[in-house]
C-alpha cells in the first residue's frame, strides 16, 4: 500500500501483487549442444527433477496463479512434462505398479491446480522479445519473470522476496547477487545507491563489463518484477546485437530516462545452470544439501 498526502487529503493507492509469472524458455541452449538438439536444457535434471520444475515451483510459492511458458516450437516437450500421460498411467496400472502410479497421479494433480499457458517465440530474438510474446495474456498487470537456467534455493522463494519489496514501492525491481569482481564480465552489472537493508535504487546498467570497468560486483541473476511501463519500453525498444530485444538493455534505457528501478539483494544459493559445468556443480551442491542424495554420494 502506498500513501500520498495532497492538500491534507489522504489518498491511498493499492499496489497490485503480481499473480502471473512469465518464464522465457525459448533459448537455443547452445552451451548444451549437441544434447540440446533433442532435449531442451530446461528438462535436464537437477537431482531427480528437471530445472524447469524448480523455476515453476518457485513462481507458485511466490503467489503465481498463472504461469506463462514462452517456448520455441522445438521445445514442446516442456509443456508435455506438465501434462498427464494417460498411456504411461495405463501401462503402470496393467503392471500393478501401484506406488509409482500413485506418485505420478499426485504429481499430475499438483500441476492441474495451476493454470499454465504457452506462447511461442518462433525466432530467437532475445529475452525482451520473449516477454512481449506473452503480453496478450497478462495485459497491463505486473508480472514475475524468471529465466530457466538461474535457480535460487532459499527459505523464502526469490520471487516472493522481490514481491514483498514491490508491494511497498510499486516500481520494477531486479534480483541482485554478489559475485567475485573478477567474474563481472560474465553478467549484467549494476551501479546502485543503497537506500535500505539489501535494497538499492539502480543508477546504471552495464552489460558484461570488465572487472576494471564494473561499478560494483552486484549482478542480475535473471529474476525480476516488471510493470506495464517496462513492457511499454520493450515495445519501443530497438533491436541490438543479433536483432534481439534485450531486457537488460531496456532497463539501461529506462534509467537513462530517469525512471525508477529498484534492486534487492536476495537471500539464497544461486545455482547457475547456463552451461554444463555450472549444471554439474549445481547437482553436486543440491546432493550435498539433500539428506537422501547426500548419503548416496557419500557412500559412493
């Protein structure tokens, strides 16, 4: 809730809580080739669950009532993962695999409780372009956005942490994490002004700056809350690089125009699964934290 005092009359405006999550999952997955030719990287497992499930569950735990998957035409397997598989259920029933059948039934029932829509990004024209493909399904509502290969393991879901701050200010907000300064060249880095515990106002964005040029070691791990104003900027954005519309470049433009964007240094372990080595490390980190897998790995 935001309160403004104008001529001694109290005007109260309510900041809508985001209830829609947009998951841009249409990337080519070039760092996972040749396997990504036949299996979307988002379906690669982290322990016994695919990466996309961690992302979707985080959105639901953060208040999402609808999830919009932005997929390329060759990634239909992702939506199939969330749908019931009658043929498999029939075989399990015939073979009297009662326990497995019950587990699968519970799994299917869980995903049927949330509305999952799909839109198609037919060409790889950037993450900003991916968000725009879903515009007709979220209108002018604020949205949660989470990329498919950045997973945060935390007590309070990362998107929920952002939503809590968003409801206080009603402005776009980016998740932030710290990295060693020598690694800033791999990320989008921000120049900030601290305005509260773990809370910042963004001053400028830098796309993959060298350690010497980086204004800080705070980087964006691919999660944010977007307002309709951001979406309008995306609609007017000029393609860059390979004719792509890039979300981070749009933030940069908004800051140049004096728009307000906040950043929040979220709590939790950041699992970077954008390449094979990061994916392998993430599996080991999760195995170390999971009581069942920890025992298996230790014995092995």
